[in-house]
C-alpha cells in the first residue's frame, strides 16, 4: 500500500489523543508522507516557527487545545504560513457550534478517521495547490 512519492510532502497531524494521532500518523507514513505529530496548538506553532521542515498541510482536530484553539490556529497559520493548508477534523456539529464567528470554512473530515479518506483528501488538497 505504501506509495513512492518523489519528494514526499511534510504534514502535521495535530490531535490531543495520542492513540488516534499516532495511528493516523503511522498510516500516513506508510503512504509515503513525512509526518510530524503534535498534541497541542503550541507544539504546531513551535514546529512551524522552527522551520526545519517545510510543511504543506496539517490535519487538526477541531477540539485541539493550547494557547490557540483549532479555529484560531487555522487563522494564525493562514496569516503566518499561507502555503500550509489546514484541514479541520472532528464532530461536525460540535465543531461548527464551537467555531462561531472564527471560521469561514468548517471541518472537512469527521472522527473517527477513515485513513483512506484522509489520504484522498490530502491528495486533492495538495493537487489543487499545485495548479
């Protein structure tokens, strides 16, 4: 199932649940992506600011904790790293309610994750940004 990607995109999987985060990250690695795992928005910001890796996309649980919630993190990333696509995931009803005025584009994926749907969504997202 592992795909050979010439220059594999680097992704961030940000989810407070280590079992979900690690399982999805391992699946994405198996598919050929480079993956950084984060448990909070603070860890995401540190990874982006250190700049050791050029991230292309990030999958963020809509209920991520830290200095910024998931929706605030998405706004922050758009302002500081516009080349990084942010995919919000979570319980759509709860996430939409929590987003309020902060989000103009709600969650794209629902938990529990279907790993194949995650990979397909990332591929579509990255293909669209190359155009």
